[in-house]
C-alpha cells in the first residue's frame, strides 16, 4: 500500500477539518507523499495546522469548492483527490438549504469536473450514513454527491480519472460529535436525550482515515466502500459520560432518525461482503470490473443498519473510548 502514496501529490478538500488533520497526520507519518495540498476556506485554521505539523510537505491553498477556477489551479499536477469538504451540521443545513446545496452538491460537481479536466488518477469522496434514505437536507445533498461521484466515471470516459466513495457512520472526536455536547450539559447536572431507543454507527477518526487510505489503494472507480463498524446506544454513551446526571428526554429533532442505515436492501443486491468491509458496485454500463477476491454475495433482503447490527459497543467499551478521548484533548 505504501507505494501507492510514495512520491504522490494529494489534494485534500476540507483539509483543516477533523478528518483532514488526522488524514494528514497519518499519511505524513506512515507514508512518503511528495506533498499534501490542504484546500479549505479558513485562513486561521490553516495557520494553526501549519504551526502544528511544521512539515514542508504540507501546502496550503485558501479556496472554496464552490470556486471551480480555484479548484482547477489547486489540482494541477496532483495525483489523488480526497474530497472531505462539506457543510455537515444538520440544523444549519436545514436553515440554510441553498448554501448546503452550493457546497455539498455544486461543490462536489466542481471537484469531479476539475479532477477529470486535470487528469487526476483517483478521487475519493467522503460520504455518510445520512445519505441513505435521507430525512434531512444534509443527507439528501450527500446522497446526490454520491450519485454524482459514481456517475462521474462515465463522464471521465477514456481519461484516466476514477472516482469512488467511502460511506461510514458517526465519527468519535469529530467536530459536532455528541461527546463534547454531553460533557458540557453534564456541568448542569442534566443531559438532554432525544429518544431512549436511538442507536448509531460508531467509528474513530483513526479507523476512518486508515479505511479511506485502504480504499484508495483498492478502488477501481465506481464503488462505494463501507466498513464493518459497531453500533452503540445513545443511552449507553450518556451513562459512560455522565453516570450520575439526570436524563431529560426532548423527543426526536426534525431531520433525525431513530436508527441509521449503511446499506439498503436494494443496494445489497449489487454489493459484496468481505471480512472487514462491504463494497457496493455501481449499476452502470461503465462497470466491467470483477469483484475483488474473497467477496461473497449478500442474502436477499439484507440490510445493514445500526439497530440490527451484530457488532455492539458495551458501556465498558464506551467508557474506555471517552477516557481515551479525554487524554487526547489534554495533550
């Protein structure tokens, strides 16, 4: 796998976010890229990231994925694109729907077009379980972004650009994670919960980044890669963070689900299962690749959701995760 990144130039949109910083950290530490171009809007965050890493292989481009001309300039000479830029806060997307569309849909289209025009070898788009059967605008925009990415392989035609997606669940320690919200509420002695039945898929930043790297190595263009990850009960997480705090149930918020889905029954018909992940193959004429060795077909009516998942985090697991997160935050 190392050879796939040795001497390569990687452009990372949304590079100053939680994923982008961890991706840069791991790639610089475990691989030998020629350079990593951090493409984002935030001047302050770029400065802070530059001071944190102090590595001249990091290059910083101020720009917005809405700006195709700037993307074109930033992509020149790059080999791999990882597209992680997005508006992700569900209430903010609901309140500012046109802005969510401009960034998550139009921005993804710009990334795809600029990548094809510049002959980029591989484009990996970071998606979410919210894109499956979406009930909020954020999820709907990410669903469209997935569709644009997969169909982008048709637009690439005989050019070398290949595009795929990674789709996974809630990320521990990312911006907007529920852990800091619960910790802040704990100071008042009461934690707000929406519904005691709620479940979520759970993955660490480190696991997410390593999975994305593995998928970039393996991708042929057109796949949606999905890791096998555990589920957790929100009630158990609240117990791990604040076992003595009172509970206040507020009801499910607009645009929120009880449980999340990573693979639907319809997608399962053209998906393959491996030991640690699934691959959803595209249903388009451009796809002629044979499935990777070791895969097996999924049974009829298979559905991968956070409620019926066979892997679960216990309260003890969650206590360990929260404790590790506390140690990281104090470094």
